[in-house]
């Protein structure tokens, strides 16, 4: 079965925070805003107005700041950097850019922040249309390649070398980290932040674990599993998040920067990590099941669940320990 394309304007929720699945005995406050090109929902447990409002505002302001720096749209810091072909960047953008280039190195170019020309060529937000021609792909590939970027971290200065950056594969994790820091500064200890399906949890919901549903990659109405993760983050990449179909074939946004084509070796990858910036799930997806899981084995404290191209579920030995499955009859 081919993946069913979803709305391209709003990212599909690959993970679903099931914050309403259990009876609430203490105050729970939830707010949703549209940032980072997706739906961002923050839920606080044990806190109600008037204390909740300032904490929520601070967390959303932190996410909005990342959005204004790292989204690739006119007026943002990243857009200006791409237009100029380089320059001096802010400490925040420097941190994410440096991490992106390091992941490109570690994955030998499977994860590549210079993929922007390919994303523009495929134009996934335009809806169904013929895939790019070989000639057009070769032209775009000629502008892709992380090794062309000259990065001076001491001066926070970058020369893009004729490439253009897209930080979508890593910026949401950084935004989750900033939102969590803002909430902790406000004295909040029990919260959940869901940024388009990447979910960070801390503490508990009224003394019970937070529940998070992992979306089934081939059935939009079904969950692959409901888990109760420990403090940390679940990051998911899937071939159904931004996709369109043309003449019976589905094309999605997780592009191999070496071929320009969508990666076909996975349907979905969910990574658990203690910190949102520990590893981008897209890096695991783009490497494929074997190499992706091998990468995770080199990163202490990370676990993953991978759905391969045939729909078979693979998971690391510790995934059920850090994100135990909900088994009782009350699970959604």
C-alpha cells in the first residue's frame, strides 16, 4: 500500500500527544499556536491561570524566536543568509548550523543542510505535479553539498559556496529545547511540548505518565503504538508527512541529497533521546534501517523504532525501556 498524501500546508502529526486520555484530577492547561510551519501545542500539568499564561507565553516566544531565525521564508535570518550567500550569524543559528554540518559529516552526506535547492525543485507544497526531469535534478544537485560550506565557528561566519541551507531537519528539536528551558525557568516541572509530532515530555500528568501515540505510517486513522515515555523527546520522520501522488507513485520530502530522489528504505522512524538536540530523526531515516540503527548505537542514551520499507517494525533493545508501551484496557 502506498502512503496517502496529507495536507502539505500543515505538517501531519507523526506523534500524537494523548493528553486527554486519562481523567484529570489536577489542573491541566493546553494552548496551541502555528509556528515552525506546523502546529505547536504545549500542555502544562498542575498549573492553571493566572500562573500558566506567563509560562506558556514564554515558551511560545522561545519557539517563535527559533522560527524567526531558522525558517526558510522571506524575512528570516536564514532567508537573508541564503540570499547573501553567507555572512555572520547569531549564536543560536550558529549552534544549529554547526550541528547540521556535524550530522552531515557523521552520515557522510545522507543528512545535508544544503538540500534547499532540491526541496525548491520538488515544490512539495504545490500539490500533485510531475516529478522533476533528470536534467532539472542534475541542475539542483549541482548546488547541493555540505562540503562546499565554509564554516568558521569562532567568528560565527559562513560562506555557503553557492549552496542554500534548509534547517528543517533539525530546527524543531532546537525549538523544543528552547521551549523546555523557558518552562523550567518559569518554575514548571510537568509539561509536554508537541511541535508537529516531535514531542518532548517532562515530569508527569497528574502523577501518571504522559501518553504519546506513534502514528501508523500507512493508516492515518490508526496508531502503531501508544507509549509512556520517560523524560526526554520522541522525534519522528515519516514518508507520509509531506507528500503528493502522481500517476500512482508517491513522492515525499525526505530526499537523498546525493540522488535528489525520495528515500525509499523506510516508512517511518521514531527516535527517543534525552535531549531534543541529541540526534535528528531525519538522519536515521535518510541512512536507512541498518545504517541508521548503527548510527544510534554510537550515540549513548538514544533508542529508536523503525518501520522499514516492507512495514516491518524494528526497534533498539532499550526502546521499550525508555518508552514503554501502554498495555491496559484503557489505552486509546
